[in-house]
């Protein structure tokens, strides 16, 4: 499954546990703020969406 900007942060972590480090690296609040889409979380926390998605894909494929 491809990681898309529409996936909820908590669902992404549940499906691909290795992505939690990426969310931490990009300073995405995946604990209390993980109930929103990756796109919304990136916007909220000031992370570059394209870079985040690329890093998530990389982590999930390992």
C-alpha cells in the first residue's frame, strides 16, 4: 500500500511501525495529534509534505 497524504497519522504508524521515527524527525505530533491526515498534520506542525511522504515511503519499505 502506498502512503498517501490522506492516511491518518495513527493508521500509518499502525500499518508501518517503522514510520514513527519519521514523524518524530519531522516534528509531527503523532501522539495526541495523530488522529488527522498526514497532510493536515504536516500543515499544522510545519513539515514539508513532499519530503515527509518520501521519508515515510522509504521507512515503510524497509
